[in-house]
C-alpha cells in the first residue's frame, strides 16, 4: 500500500526535451537565457549551498568552522549550538563528525567502530548533488562496525578482503557524515570515544602500501555564497562552475549540461555574463528561487525532499527544497521529519503564545532509534536561551514530569513555566519560530501514517 509519506511524482518547470536544445554556438535570446538560468539555479542550488559547508569544513583552515583536511575525520565534540552557523537546521541530538573525501587518486576506506545496543550511530555518504549514496547504520549493518570502501564510479580496482560494503558516489568529492547519539548529559565521554574510533584513510594506506598515489592539487577555492542572504547574486554560478570540476556529467544529464553551457555554466569556467544578458540571468534566478520557495512551502515530510539519485531522479526542485529547508537530511527509511508546519489551528508559531504537546502514556513515538522536537529561529538556527536547551528528545523522557494519566506534556513557550515544570520546558524566541519533529528509524506506524505526532496546541485552546 502506498504510504502517506511517499515521495510524490512532481513535474516542474525543469522538464525539457533534447529537441528544445539550441545548436551549440548560437546566441541565446534573452528569453532563452532566462529559462536556462532558471533551470541552472534550481538544479545547482543544493551544490552551491553544499560548497559553503565544504569550504568552511575542509578547504579553509581560517573559516572558524574548519573540521579537518580532505580524507581526514573532523569531530564536533558537542551538540550543535547557536554559534554553529554553516549547517542550517542541524539536529541537536547527535554530535556530528565530517569526513570530506577526495576520491580522484584512489578510493578511501572508512572504519566505523562497534557501539552499544542502545545507541544510534550512523554514517551517511552523500555526493556533491546532495543525493544520498548509502548508509552504515544499525538498520543496514547492525552495531558491529567494520571497514567500508568509498570509490568514484570510474574506479575499476580490486576490492580488498575485509571490506563490508562498497559505496560509489558519481562525483569525485563526497561527504562521509556521522551522527553519534548522545544518550544523556553524562554520556559525552562515550561519544568522544566512539568518534576517536572512526578512521579515514586512502585505500593504499589501508593496505599498508607506502607509495600511495597523491591527488592533483585542489584548485583555489572561490568565495562562498550564502544562498539565504544573497540568493540572487550571479556569483552563484561561479561557485557552481567550481564544483562542476568534480561532477562528471551523468548520462541522463547530457542534454542539460550542453544546454547550460550556452550561458557559461561549465566546469571550471568563471561566470561573467555581459551587460546584455545579466538582467535575463537575474530574472531566471528569481524564477528559480520562487519555484523552490513554492515547493518548500508545501512539503509535508522529509521523505519528499531527501533521498538517493534513484529516489529523487530528475526532481531537482525537491532536492533544492531539501537544501533550503535543511541540507543533508536523511532518507525516509532512516529518518522522517514529519512536522510541524503550524499549530493545531493551522497558524504560524509565535513565541508571544504558549503551546503544549501532549503524548498519551501509550502514545510516545514508535521508533527504532530515537525521536526529538527541536526549536529553530526563522533563520533555521538553534535558538539561544538561558537554559541552553534546544530540543527535547526520547533519552530525556525518564526525567520528564508525568501527567496524571501517565502521559507527557511538553511546554513550548518563551517564559519559564515554573520550577516544577522546567524539565518539560522547550524555550522559544519571543516572536516567530520553527518547530521540527524528528523520528530516527521510524516504525511502520509512523511511515504509513497510522501514528501521527500530536499537534502543538495554543494554551488558551486547551483550558
């Protein structure tokens, strides 16, 4: 039976035919330039957004958020905070680890440590399109850990004995993205121990070969672009062209890449539109931004916007909306974000009001791993508050105040609810805010819609 949360089939303005492709060398009309800029903007939005993370984490040691060089592991030793600005809408339940991989010279082997039965630890492999290439999680691999090979699609070498699985991203750079669950406030040393057990090394080093090949030097990075602050800056296409150096053309996108080259969108080229076409380019970018925003406003769950190349295919606007709403999210089988778009009245969240979410005693989310409810500012960053609490999650349940019926009520409001209810308090800003419900390894009842998250109810409605 088709799930309520299944990814819909969507036809967007990005559909085209090879018959519409202009002959190479022809000068596109302003209308055609606008159309191609629109197409390129939606197609390239996730890649341009991802570049800002790649540059800050692995290419620019002075960025303030540098994690580690390429082909090394960089561990974040704490949960996300309001000071972490590069990744939007981060989960605040699992300290992250990042391994940005350069696969041009040879594959890379990632060693995942074994971990405890009650813990969630996952490795997500993503490419430069932001498609999910695959996972190493309790769902796919149990909790035994192991060695995993990541190789570019063109690699034809022999897979060594002992490798548990091979992942093949279609791009020459990729990201190994770890989430290690923090089970409680006294658990951080255990998380650090597991992070320290993650090993990233080129295949030759894994095999003990001292003569490992070296990749060619990386081209000088271009300036990053914050697509949320300056979404219509033509430098967007400078960043896209830089990333395209590491994104060999896919068979299904031959026509697309040929079309985009007509307006200067090609690997490694500086993007310099002349005065006659700059207005058309900007208009096309504005069209693309509006299309992404329209789609994002209608998203019901993360299942619609995150997934593999096979799942999302040419639904580029869904992939772009995923980047806009919270880049590098999980696919549906591993995770679902299933609310909250609004309160129980269908109204936007406002910290001048107080809300409550009530779970019945037998109505806590049915998950294989954990669940959480997180508050963000309108900019999709954690909300700084005196309590230092940005989320309430399932490991916190034993310490929450129980209702008379045995259930749990979460107080979502700006002002403290009083000392007796402080454990159940999720602070919000005094104004607009975003509320996100996450379910890791969601049970079938969540995936088929038979269990639904209870809504946030304005307090005056519940009296």
